[in-house]
């Protein structure tokens, strides 16, 4: 995709190519890089566009295997699986039966139906059933998308699915691979919300390494078939996603090649089910010439003696006249104008991007076309940390007031909720939510902490609330929030806080759930003290969708999680249209958490146990740490929402290792406990009603005695702040200094503090700090003055173990002889000059 600021000869979006090349790559010449340590406005160095950059020397020739490095890694059992990516020639060799990563990228969540009731839209200006929204998101570099999440909480954990209809898993580059299939976690989360997912086929401009031969390889015909199209269909079917976004920007084509590409799409659609979204770049003549509209130069990619692409993404230069004429042209082809997506580029400026909204979504009139949003993950990549990301994401989708019913603002960006009515996938029972957003700093199961440490895994994300947030009250309105300090299931819960001086109705979910004679509504709550909850469940039915019936949740007997199960049999035969909560009474400082909300029939079903649990392979990360690939046979009868994976500890407790709806799982970190010779792994099935099965078990063996190692590696790290989302504290304990300028913890906060929890008390012999120069930055940015403190318990006082002043070295080693669980690195002078940013590429603790 092009940016208008680029020369006409080259219109591709810069970030697509920076994904492929090292940090600071010059998009006009991928072989050139900026000098290490080039300062950025934030006081840090220039961050890479993506969380990490894939090393490459430039484009590969046609036919060169894109996955050679990945296949070599996967040949070693137990290593990290990644999303699939190929060139046109290498995808021909792909076979899921022989690709060791393929099973881990498979989604088991079908696309759920969803609905949108115009009577229940939050915003009076929004319209339902007209223009749709496609979101083009780069979660990571093409070669760097883990199949099933990771142990880093800093992630683009998208939660505004109610406003989009299609997610394009954006990627592809000349140096890695041109065809990128989505990973399982994104497919799972999107499908659970009724959102389609497309992979990307990207042919770069020649200035960025594009080769017209790649396009010809893609469209090559063999007899009556198109071999690459067969593989596109096979990948979509096997992995469980819905279609492909085709972005052809390589110059040098002709009309014959353009015709073959159209024939390929028709061929694949006939074999389907698979959909295509075509990008407005290549015209029917074969030349690359962005039209910014649907017209006679590109309309054959929609209709060519029959339907070709299912939709078209119009480049960013459209205006009101272009969209109006495109609508007329689409109707003349017998196509819906909402199959055209007017593109906007938010990668650089997010909600400060100038958009002619009236041209797409005119006030009080039908939507002219749909909307395509390029790189909305700006909200994450531009943020200073998780809380800032969530604030930015709310403003992007809901508006400046964090209330989709009130989008009044002086800003031209009112939020997507101003234009597009919410859709809901809460259309079938059972419906269960723990308000888990798919990332966090810990993991709870049934209210018990089973993991400490950061993680992300969209496969276990619950359907987020439809309305974020709509609160109706004649008095002071309470503040709802997703709270990351406690949870019943996962890493977050719903929290209501504020002054309660009048009834507050909090609308949460639009729904379409039929009520039977045995239907129940269950709510799990937690209060700071025993006593009245002052909270009622609120239910509205389709025969009066805005009128709530309330059911009292009573009082709590303590300060732990408590469940209230409410009988809905009196409403049998009716259909739930909304689910919410109503707080009544008075409290100067009201505070309550909701850990689960569920609607189901009959008793909570427990699924059958999985069977045949086996360790497909293990990789030694260190003498006392392994990564694992696990597989099992799925549970028998009954619906399974996901499988929880644990390790059994001495004394009988369990530690949570992760979860998946799939029948395989990658465990990135299994730590040896002391000198144990074997670790028991357990996998249990969790039903769609959150009943739990007995566990299947397997044993991982350890050999030899544990030696000295970096016991801080991969441990939970927290910090006083961070420069941006790519430079969080986890980067200081990831074991790497070679991942570019984003492979560090960075902060400009007045207090500069990094803390690491080693998980247990360890005997330490030396502490190592790797400063800016160790990661390739200027020696002027090496930390000058700092201290390291330690303690064994979270309530113990900190003891200073190391004090350094006047350091100039890239790495510093500090011999110690102590035991500790917690480490604190405090920086008092971050650089050799006046630059305010602390830069720590690695903080190591060596011991046993």
C-alpha cells in the first residue's frame, strides 16, 4: 500500500518493509540502516516499527525457500512454532502432514453468527447493517508470529470486535515471504466474536525488492488448475480462516497476467469456501496505478463474467466524489457498494489521522461504502505501556469520552462507535465470560492464582462487553473498567467503582439468547468486605429490549469470590436481548468486582478427560529449563471451550502453563524444581460451561545436576515505566541483546526502576547488567550511576547489594554471594550526557 508522501514510482507503505528488515532500515534502500543510537523524540533511540525485526540481507530470488530457517528450528523437538509464511514457489511444497508447526496454527473455533439490533445501538448517529469495517493489523514481523501466544503481557490484545467485520492478518515482505497465514490465537478470538480473518498475499513494489516473476509464479496455471490457488484454499481450510487479502504492487505486469490473477481468484472461490479482498493497485492492463475508486480500470477484479473478488480495498486518496461514483459503479455491476472498503492509513497518527468521514459515513444518510483501517495497532505501538494502550484503544474505537453513546468531541475523530452500530456474537448458549482480555500479569482459575508472570494468548480471550461503557443513572455514574489486578478466570475482571447515590444501570452485552425452562444466570462477585453487594443482574428481553428486569445478588459472606446462581425459568419462551448490571442504594466509595457472567441450561457439564497426552519434543533452554511441544487426543462427547495445561508441584499444588482450544500446545517455559528428576504435566478439558474434566498426565524427565545459570531469564519483570510498547521490562530478561533497538527496557520516568521476581529464593553468585552499547547503541547512552537491591520476601526491606557510580562500560559484572528472590535495579544517572532515557538490554542473575 502506498503513502502519498512517497515518490510516484514507489507507493508501498513503509512499515510493510521495515517488518522484513532490521530496525532503522531505509525503506528506499533496505540495505541501508541508520547509525546505532540515533536519538528519537522520546529520548530513546528510534524504535523498530514492529516488536522485533527479522534479520535479512534483502530479497530472495524466486523460488528460494522462505521457511528454511523455520524448518531447521522445528526439526529440533520442542522449539517455538510460528505462523506459516511462504513465497509462491515454496507454498507448493507445503503439506500440513510434514510441517511440524502446522498443527499448532490450527484454529478449532468456528465462525460464530452475530446480529445487530438497530433498536439497541448505543449511538443515535450509528447505523446497523450497512457499511462494514475491515481492520488490517500487523501483530509482529512476518516471520515472528508465535502460534499460541507468549509470556509477554505487552501485546496488541484487541477487544473492540463489535465494530469490525473482517480482520486482515497483515504481513509479507520480500526478505521473509510474500504469503502470510494468520496464527491460531487471532483466528480463535476473531471467530468467537463473529469476525472473519484473512491472510495476506503481498507483492512489493520493485523499489522494495518486488519481483514480477513472483507474481507470475503465483498465477501460473497447470492444465486447468492453479497450483498456488489450491494451496491457498488448503491453508485456509486446514488452519480454519476465511480468505485472503491480495495486495499486488509489483510493476512489470501486463493484461494477460492481470487476467490470470482474476481467473485464479475465481478458481479458488469455486473450490472454496475461501474469500478474497482485492487491493486497488494493479489495473486490468497489468500496470500498477492506484485508482482511489472503483472504475473501468479495475472493476474486472470484482466482476469479470462472474464474481471475482468478494470485496475491494480502495487506496487512501479517495474523496467524496470518488466514493459516490464508486457506489454507482458497484451497483451497475450488480454489487453491493458496501463490498468496497474506503481505506484510511492510521499507522503513523492513529486517531489524529485526518479522515473525510462524511464521504464514507454521511450524517443521517446511508453509508456510501465500507471502511478499511490500515494498521489500527498504532494504539499499542505508540503507547507507553499497557494502561496507555487501553486508553488509546478506547479513544480510537469508542471516542474521547469512553462512552459509545456520547461521542461529542472537538476532535474530528469521534470513534468508530459514532458511525457503526455494535454487533454481537452472543447468540447461543452457553454464554460465559470472565472478562478475560487475553493478556495479563498473572492467571487465575476459579479464583485461585495458578500463575504469576506476564502472558498473552488471544485463544482464551472472552467475548468483550458490547458496550464500553454505557451507564445510565439519574445521579453520579459509576465507572466500569476491565481490572487487571484480580480475576476469577484469566488475567482480568470487571470492576465497578465510584460514588453510588442513585440507581446505575450498566449495559454490558447485546444478545439473542432463548430462555428455556432450565436456563440459569450465574454471576461471580467479590467485595472488599462482607455485606450487601447492592448489585442486581439486569436482563432485557426482545419483546421489550430496552426495559430491564433485575434479580438481586444479595450479600457476600466474605472477601473472596462468591457465586450467585439465578433461576430464569419464569421467563421461559422469551429471548434475552441485553445483559447488564444494576447497582442500587448508596455508598460513598462503591467497589465491586464481577469475575464471571454466564447463561446456560441445566447443570454445568464436565467434559470427558483428554487422552493420550504425549511430549512431542523438548528443547533444553538451560540446565533447568525446557520448552515443550505437547499433543493429546481431544475429549469425547460434549463441547470443549479449551484445554488447561499445568505442571504438578511438590506438595500437590499446580502451576498453570497455558491453554488452547487445540489438541496441541507449545509450552515456552518449564522450569526444573530443585534437582527433581521428573515433572508431571497435566492437561484437563474445560467445557463451554466451564466444567472441568479429570486430567491426562505425562512426565518430562531431567538429567544431571542443575548448574549455574541465569535465573532471571524469562522471569516476571516490572518497571517504573517504559518508553513505548516495544520496550517493556520483559525485554530486559528475554536473554537477548541482538534484536535491535527494541530489544531493551527503556524508560524516561523520573524514577527509573526495574524489578525482577526470580520465582523462588535462589543462591546468586554474580549480577550482570548489559547497557545501551551492548545492544548496538552509542556508548554515550550506557548507564552511569545505579544500584542493585535484593530481598527474599515481598514484605522484606530492600538490601543494597551493588552500588555503581561513573560507569562507562557496555556490560558490567558484579560478583555477589547472597540469596534472594527479588531484584531491583535503580538508575540515578541513565547516560553519560543529559539524555534522560535509561536503556537496559539485559539484567542477568547468575546462580542456582
